[in-house]
């Protein structure tokens, strides 16, 4: 943790995060376990797998400004309003987001910085632009990447963790530039591909994936955009993303071969129609991994109001947001998302800057499983994510998974009873039943005190 960074839990209605303090209110729900993550700086440890992946991605985008030091505390305006989230959008709920107070929160995605960085470019705001590591690459933030830690109240399993990392990519064009490119290509469909490939090597790998764009009814072109313009942006975006993902996954296949595993046909990739308040049309990219389709990113043509608000109504653009852990799990063969936060040398010593290698699983220690059964409080008052946070607070990274295993409604009283199974397992030692019993007692206690349930 960086020197000078001190975390305190809330005292006298104030909460300290990364050296600044904020007033708390009825919205405050950020736990000490989460605050502890905000100072870890995994992206700045050159031999951490997430930092290796970040560097790899940055290198694939030489013409973009690169940001990786924007702090995680943002306003609700940045995280939601600036991106067109409706006032009742579920992402804003206290059950899904870590609030510092009503107006201040831990960013839930790197998209929180889209408007801020575009506007900084349009205004030539020196202080913000100076945070780019390679300022001259795109001096007005016409194109940029943001790598950062993000936070969400979410379920607990092998691919979900309440703190994770994303890389945002934003690419804008002057509308006149697209008109010229299309005119010069004489209407041929290759204009976007050619523009995406100019100045980069090994574009041939991208041909392995389809990036042809069919825009369907449920995923409309914005009324502000001409069809050719939106199709150009979508194809340029998909081509650019394909090249990056194929290039990176090819390194994973090489690493697997080196470690003697059979990559069995590599990693198939596909596009799925999606919806975001800040893009249209929108897609998600999925990669097949161990027989399942894993979603690795969301993307789309940027809503025009964002560019207008940033002071650049004559430009259009596309944006993506990749989950770094999901890609790193594929790349390094890391099966459990908690490992990224481990400081066990058997994990950390396996990686070195710039190198992709297959992680050698160290022996798994036995789990210890506990069930908790309880009657729910009055309708609507219980949310699963509150239980998730409470278990994390009591158990830290000793919790491996929490899942609902049984639910029934009492035929006479109508009351609902649920049973959750909590798997505890340490990544570096064998836990004792006594120690887990003590944690489980704390969990049961706080469930009664804070969630209002009645234990059975
Ligand atoms: C977003 O966060 C959008 N901001 C992405 C975007 C950017 C869309 C720009 C359009 C334009 P989403 O909630 O789907 O979308 O998350 C993006 C990725 O983050 C997911 O595909 C996944 O790879 C990763 N992710 C989401 N939740 C978790 C989690 N709890 N743990 C680990 N990774 C996660
Ligand atoms: Mg998603």
C-alpha cells in the first residue's frame, strides 16, 4: 500500500478513503473490507498478472492516451447521471453499489470517466491530461484507455468479486473524417476495417473472427446518427477489439503449449446484442472457456449526448469496457478470482513483467462448509447482497462461495425460510473447524442484528 494512505472506519459521521474524508449519511454502506481494497494498487505492481495484462492491452493501443491512476471515489453524477442512467435504474440501488454517501461512491465501472476525460480533451484541461502516461499519443483525448479498480456489491463465486478491474476504451472521430473515409472507399465495406488496421501490424489475426455488423431491431441506431456512420463505428470497434483479444488469447495458447497442456482449439469468441444506457447499438463479447461462454466485456456506439455534453458535437465515437480479471483468468489459467488479491509468494512469485505463463495451481486446502437457515423478515426487507457483504466482513477472503440451497414458504403462516450454504476455504493453509465456527457465529449474530432475520 502506498505510503501515506491510511484507512479508518467511519468515526463521528466521517469516512476516510485514500487520504480524503467524506461525510456519511443514510446511504453509506462501504465496508472496511472494501475500503481495504482501495489502496492495494494491483495495477501498479509490475509483476502482478493484472498489471501484466494491462500493459499488454496498453501496448495494443499506441495511438490512445493511457490512464491508470484515476482514483476510485467518484460522484453519482459521474458514475450514473453523466451516462444517462434513469433515476430508478437498478445499478444505482444501495444493494448493488458501495456508497460513501448519497452523492459519492466507489465507481462501479470505468465508464464513470468517459465524460470527464472527453471534456478535459475538449477544454485542453492540463491537469487532467497530465495524468495520461503517454500524453502526446492523443493530446486531446480523441482516443483513450482507462485501467482502474472498480467496486460492486455482487454475488460470491469463482468469477465474481466485489472489487475488480476494468479497462475502458474510447475512440472518437470527426464526423467529416468518417464521411471522407467512406467517400474514398467508394462505399465498399472495407473502410472501417482499413481505418482500424492502419498503422498496426499483424492485422491478419483479426480475420479469424467475424466483425461484420448486422444491426437488429432491438438494438437501434440513434436518431442522431446516419446508418453508414453507425455501421462504420461498430465495425471499426469490433475490428479493433477482435485484434486485441485475438492477439492476447494467442499468447495464452502459446503459454498453454509451453506448459504441456492442449489448448483444444483455442478460445472461440462471439458477439451478443446488449443494452447500456450510454451506448446504442450495444454488444457484449463472450469467450468460450472450459465449455462455458464467459462474458468479458460490454461495448457500443457512444450515445451522442455524451459527446455533445463534452463540448464536441461534431464528433462521434465508440466505447468498450473489459473485465480484466476475466481475461487474466483465461490468459494465465487462474481458476479462482480471489487469488488476484493474494500476497502468498506461491502465487506472486510465479509472474514476471511482460511474461504470459500458465499458473501452476498450488495444492488446494480442504474446505469447511456451514449452512445457515432462517426466516426472512417482512417482505422485501432482505437482499442477498447484504448477506454477501456481511459474510465478507466476518470472513475476509476465507469465504469461497455463498449460495442459496433451499427456500420454502410455510403453508399456514406464509413466512419464508431460506438456507444458505457458505464454503470457507483458505488459499494458503488448512482452516480449523473451531476457527470457522467462531466466524460462523459472528455471521449468525450480525444476520440477526443487521438483517433482521430469525435464525432457525
Ligand atoms: C459495464 O461495466 C459497462 N461499463 C461496459 C461498457 C463500457 C459498455 C463502454 C459499453 C461501453 P458490465 O457490467 O457488463 O458493463 O461489466 C463489464 C465487464 O466487467 C463484464 O463483462 C465482466 O468481464 C466484468 N465484471 C462485471 N462484474 C464483475 C465482477 N463482480 N467480478 C469480476 N468481473 C466483473
Ligand atoms: Mg455485463
